[in-house]
């Protein structure tokens, strides 16, 4: 059985082809405007999925790079504070060595005791250093002021308010580094002591609160100088650890920047358009549309005349 193609069907077909050519041209024009061959998921579903995955990886890398930048800033402030603490401990040791001499009288040692008290207070101030609004030596309790002077006359004049944990942060998918340190570890000098207790003991010895003979006083001052050396070494070890981590972060940062650049190139290759190829396609689609318009005109014009007649 033969089917008769009506004039209306012919016109509808022509208009359908015309709309299709216009849609194809509009698609190419969108690509030319954006310079991308993927402007919506339907343009290339597999390519879109790949780009989304690559962008997720890039976002992770950018977060790690930002972490490294933030940690560097924090460690610079932390290292500066610790180095200043180390310098103060060295000056305290020099005072002790000078005082451990029979040519120094008790009045002079009392003046030196005041100098040691100033050193202790200065180290407490440095131990309470903040980066922006965050304490550096409270462990993970970064909102808590780590040290308070509770009783300068006490054998343990300073109270630690932080915790014993070290706050760490990822700088890549597997590596964590220290950010905020525990003050109990940084200023710890022995099994039960810390630098503050040691300085307090030095101060009491210089004041001779226990009524020691000069010989015993000098002997104990000479012995406690070694405790100050231990305290100084403890702080230097923390500074050295931060320096080592900083070098490691530099290496990681260079690698992350390379990975970010590589991912960017892959994304560009996947979604960016070839301009020369687009221009060629644009001209082809424009020509095809013009041809479709002419063909549609040949079909529709006679039909309209027939209707008017």
C-alpha cells in the first residue's frame, strides 16, 4: 500500500531540518564564545566526568598548597619566639656562671636574681605567643592561653593550661606536619621539671632564700647551669625540627605545583576548543543553514501561493 506525502508533511520536515541547522549553528557559536568544546554535560558526558574528577583533584592540591603557606607563616612566628626564648636562656646561664664566683657578693647576686625574674617573665610572654588569634604553644587547645605566672615565689611559679597534644595538618594526601606545639613538651627540661621551675630555682639560689653557705650556693649555681643547657637544647631541637619540616614542605610544594600544572593542562586539552577547527565548523554550519533556508523557501513559497489562490 502506497503512502501519499502531503504538502504539510513536506513543510514540517523542511522546518525540522531548518531548526536542526539553527541549533547546530548556535552550539558552535556557544563554543566560539566560550572557547570551550564542553559547555554543558550533554556536550561530552565522559569528558565532563573526567573534567569534574580532575577539578576535584586540583581543589585538593590547592588546599594542600594553602595549608603549606599557612603552616609556613605559623612556623616562622613560632621559630622566632623559640629562638628568642633560647637567647634568654643563654643570657640566664651567663648570669648563673657569673654569679657562681666567690668574688661576687650577695648584694650583687640579689640584683642578678631580679634579672633572672625578668628572664622568666619574658619567656612566659614568648610562650604565650599567638598567630592571629591562635596560641602557638597550647597543643590542640589553641584558644587557651598556655601559661600563667601563679606565684613567682613558688618552686613551680608557672601553670600550663594547654594540653599535651601536637596539632598537625596534611600537606599532601599522606603527609602531616606539626602546626601548634604543646608547651609542656617545648619547655620541658626533665622528668618532672620545666624551664620555668629551673629559672625559679636559680632565682631562689641567687637570693639565698635557704641560707646556704657561699660554698654551697656556688656549688648549686654551677650545677643548675647544666639544667639551663638542657632547656636550651630542648628548645633548639624544636626549632631544628621545624626547620626540617619546612624543607620537606618546600619539596612537597614544588611537587604539588607541578601536579597542579599537569592537571590544568589535561583539563584544558579535554574541555578547551581548537579555535581554527571551530572557525571551520562555524563556516560550515553557516553555509548549511543558508542552504536549508533556501530549500525551505522553495518548499514553503509555492505552498503559500497555492493557499492564496
